[in-house]
């Protein structure tokens, strides 16, 4: 008799788990039902800022697979259908159709043999006066992307304020600049982009200001001024009032784990569902993507890092396990990349505060270099910072802030961390070189050498 796999959430994790399981299961062994409360499946939220900016002209380019395509592959995809509760004892999910689903709205119970919780994350919404005014948007879903594009087209929007200067904030700042809006980005931290150390964040501020983006940091947003028509007029931050025709909130996300918590599944310190290495939260109940916590390979801590790169891997591992194979998630090291106009940002491993919190003694080395040979006409600036453990020299982290062509170097550092290399071992690594691509001593090698010298005590170990 075939077993039923029920998946809650039809994006990266959920559809990847569903497709992988169906592909590997023996014919007729598995019935796969996916519940998705939105209008889309397998969409790229990562592409939304580039759709808003106009770089990606068409929404449909962000949809890897439509519900119809999944159905053709044999998956029973139920759109506009929400899971409202999970009963682990009865092994059922309560399900209700949403407004346009043609359903009576009352929940029905759907039995499962295997359950996948892939409910993603929920954006942080500031509990501030006026936060629900018209013209204030989150940027989590294609629906929200659509609303922003429509809003920008609807009226005379000249001034944009972005609240939060993390990944989504800086990408949305770029989108607004590309749309020709006067753009301000606000963050309560002393420097933008707290995913890198403040000294690297200062370079991001400088570059954004050079692009004409106003950067206001060190002040939390206190509220929003709203006009009589119910539309936002300004963002208030300390003594500053920032006039705004449109506001985008990019304050990060937290795991969407309430369903799982209500069902009695364990929730970790970061608010995410706790799973074992095979992504199993309870027997026959699996969870992955933005709704779970994962193991950080360097700090040893359980962390919530909401990225598509992890979500897709989690989904594949879950699908493999449900189909009777063996898949285990090896953990994360915090690798990420982003950009704002021509400025690229990459990071991997631990930053200074994280290294300290984990108890590491470390040295930090920062080098300035160029993306190509210095004499190459398109040579661009790049700053690379490396953290290595004191005494052992093990690479702990790296950060890159630079112009076009710089940030993907972060993957060399990520590979080195993944394999436990020391900065000394990295110093003579056989990296590629030709003038259009790098200086003969690439910044990766120079930064590693500088850190190695600090570990050896040849130069002072204080941060550069
Ligand atoms: C603007 C933006 C840019 C990003 N850029 C990058 C990037 O450059 N690189 C990167 O690695 N990551 C990026 N990310 C993060 C990446 O998009 C997420 O990590 C990834 O989508 C997570 O996949 P997921 O399947 O876990 O969750 P989601 O993609 O959030 O999918 C969860 C799905 O579950 C559905 N759902 C939730 N609850 C229920 C329920 N009760 N019943 C039915 N359905 C439900 C939701 O409607 C949703 O479709 C970005 C995210 C955003 C918003």
C-alpha cells in the first residue's frame, strides 16, 4: 500500500523534498500532497529585489515551477490551502481552503505517514505606531513584490525609506535607486550590514553614500507619520524625520514555527524547529529551511540562518530520507553574499563578535587590493578581512567588501573553512591568475599570509 507524504509549504524546501522523494520512491509507493497557502510554488524570493529594480523584467522568470508543472510530475499540489494544526498522535494535519479556494473555510483533517514542515520564516514587523499604514511594505513574497511594483507605478513616488540595512535592506535600497527614487536607509546599529564587522560595515556606508543613498545609523525607528488618507508620510527615527512616499521594511525574519510548537515539537534557542542531522523533528516528521535551526560548524551553536541555499539542501535531504535513502545535513558556516549597486559584500564563518561569543582567541587581518591586476583598465577596489584562530591559525572567518568581481572570492574562504585549513596552509594555494581576473597575488592569498604572520607573532595581532 502506498504511504502518504504531506508537505506544508510549497517553496524551496517543501517542493524540493516532494520532488526528491517522488523521484526516488518506487512507482506507486508514495502519494505526495503539498499544501501551499499562497498563490505560487517554487518561486525565488531571492530575485524579488531584482524584479522590483527592473533587472528581472517579468515575475514569471522568478517561478522555477508552477503548481501545474508539479502536478504533471505527479505531486498533488493544493494551492490557497493552509495547514492550521498538526496532531502528532492521530497523524493528521488540519487543513482549510482560503478565500478564493472555493472551500467552506472549515478545517478538514488530512492523514499522513510522513510529514514535512517547510513553512519558512515570518518577517519581523516593528510594533510601532503607523506600521500598518498604506505605502509601508515587507518584501517576503511575490505577492508583496507585486504590491510594491504596483504602488511605485500608481503615484508620484520620489522618496523611499528602507528600514533595516541587512541583506534585504541593501538590496531594496539598490532597487529604489534603480527606480530613480531618492533613497534613505535607516538602521539602529552603528554601521550598516551587521552581518559583517563594523569596520567593514563602515566601508559599505561610505560606498552607499557615494552612490547617493543617505545612510542613517545608530538610531532606531520610533514610528511613522501617516496622512489623513491613511498613507505613510514620513519615518521618525530619534530627532530625525525622514519624508517618505514609500517605505520598505527589511528587519530580518524569524522562523515560522508556531504550528510545530503548538504540536509539541521542540523549538531551539533561535526560535526554529529542532531536528536531528537527517532533518527529522519526530519519527516521520521532518522539517527544513527557514523554519528550522541548524548546527554551526565553527561555533558549535544551534543557529537560525534563513537562506535559500540551506533550504534547497534541507529539502533534498528530507526527500532522500523519506524515499528510503540516507541524507544528513552537515551544518552551516554562515556563508552569504549580497550587493548594493556596484558594491559587493561576501562573508563566511565567524565575525569578530561571533568569534568572541564562541570563546575563540583570534587574530584579524585586513588587506586592500584590486579585483584584477592593478594596471588592468577595469581594476576595482576590494577589501578583504580574515579571522584566524590564535596559535593554531585555523581560518575562522572572512569578509569581502569591494566592487564588481570581488565577492565571489568568499567561496574560496568558505571551502577552506569547510576543510579546516589554516591561514598558513592557504598562503601558497594554487589559485588562478591572469590580469583580467586578479593580481598575481590574489587578495585571498595576501590576506591569508598577513593573518598567518600575525598568528606567528611576526606582526602585531591587533585588528588592522
Ligand atoms: C527578498 C529576499 C531576498 C533573498 N535573497 C536570498 C539570497 O540572495 N540568497 C539566499 O540564499 N537566500 C535568500 N533569501 C532567503 C530565501 O528566499 C529563503 O531562505 C528561502 O525561500 C526559504 O525557503 P523555505 O522553503 O524554507 O521557505 P519559504 O520560501 O518561505 O516557503 C515557505 C512556504 O510555506 C508556505 N506556508 C507557510 N505556512 C503555511 C501553512 N500553515 N500552510 C500552508 N502553507 C504555508 C508559505 O506561503 C511559503 O510559500 C531571500 C529572501 C527574501 C525574502
